[in-house]
């Protein structure tokens, strides 16, 4: 993944304090998928552990980082609402590890981000509703991708061809995530 964010993360001091690029992309994608828009000012600090003080040495560095995050959010939101979101570069299945490190980290960031918007999701897609099953399915997919070894074991115990099922899960995530975001947006507009 080569981007302005990659350039910022080449600074070892910042790389130690910020989420990795893949984790950041997952977190930002979760924020972009949220039913209600959440101002980045409310969640930006979570990208460096929630500390009030940012790890940046200058205001210009912080501003460049924040601008990159907002641009990423805007692109993710547009891609999700138009059904165009795809796995970012570097996210893939892996013969040896089941998924690449980038896939695992993106899933981790996505799950972390989802926690911030969880109340919105629970309100718009309450437990027991058909829509909640869609939300649960998407979250389950990201959980499985975050911990693929246990996922494979669980699928095998259920008698499924674990690898084939896992490939199907990975392949279906973009469609499911876009569908969930579009459905959430429609539910918000109905309110």
C-alpha cells in the first residue's frame, strides 16, 4: 500500500504510536459504513490510542495526517454507498497464513471502529430484526478474517470444507459490506 499515509508511517516514532495503514483503513471504513455520520474530530484520536495529545511533532504533520484520514473516509463512504468498495491493495488470501497480514489488520481495525458506532447500529438494526442478521453476518466475516486459524478449525468441525468456505467469506465481504452500508443509509433516511 503506497499512499501519503504510508509516507507518514515511515517515521518510526509515528509508526509505533499510530495504527498501521491496514488497521487505519479498516477503522476508517467502519466509520464510513456507520449509519449516522460521526465527525472525524470525535474519533481521530483513536487512531493513536485515544490519547488527548497527538504523537505528531508539528501542527502541519497532524493536519496532513487528518486530511489523509478525511480523504480516506470520503472515498470509503462513496465506495460503500455506490457498491464499489473492494479490498485494498495487500489484502488477500494467503496459502500459508490463510490471509495476509494486511487482511488481518484491516479486519482488526474494522472491528475496533465498529465499537464506536455500535449504539447507532443497535438502534437502527435492533436485535432479532432481519437487518440485525445482516449486520451479524458482516461482523462474523470480519471476526473470522481477524482470527483465521480458529475460523478454519470451527468450519472444519462443522463438516465444511474450511478452505473453500473461507475463500467464499473473503470474496463476499465487499458485497456484504456495501449492502449493509446502503441498507443502513436507507433506514436512516426513513426515520
